[in-house]
C-alpha cells in the first residue's frame, strides 16, 4: 500500500511543472558557432594567429597557463565585433567596453564575439615588456 502511494505520488508529480533550479552550464550560457582556445603563456599566445568569420559567433576561451597575469587585448578588434557574451569567474557578466581582458594565472575567461566587418587585427598583452617578449598575435576576420 505504501508502495502504491509512492507510485501515485510520483505519477501525480509528473504532471506538475518542475522548477528549474540547476544553473545552465557555461557552455550553454551563450551559443556559439565556433570555439577557439587561446593560451596565454609566459610570454606568448598559442595560437598566435586566429581566423574568424563575419557574422559567426566565436567563443574565445582565454586560458592563462603562465605564472603571471596576462591580458588578451585589442582595441581595434573589440570595436569591430558585437559582444555576444562574457564569462568571468565562471559567471556571465556585462562586458563594459574593455579592450584588454586581464586573466590571472591558472584562470580562464570567455568572450563570445560576432565580427561585424572583415579585417586584420593585432592582439597583445597589455604589459609592455610582455609585448616586447613576444606576446602578440593576429586575428583575421574573413568575409
Ligand atoms: Cu602578459
């Protein structure tokens, strides 16, 4: 009898709307057509050349594998894209017009961009000595 009651309760519950308590995974927070992981090392980006496409949503995962803080920055590039989403500290956050994204050692951030126009852009680390030591790369946005 107890078992039957439990079964009836279970069946009754099936008809009720189930509250969604689970947080969507970060991957699902913003849909992207393409994903590229960019490693920020001491003192280079890997890869150092990126190819994106106008109108596609590109998820750029910025991973700092180095021992010191690095930046992924490009004032020209961030002006030529629509920012679809930004994830920092595991949480979706507003992207406040920044052009140089700092990433702590061992940390990662994600920016989802949709290029608006074709072109070639340089990206660098914000720290001048890091640029001098090789932290620079190229983003090509194809039509
Ligand atoms: Cu750096």
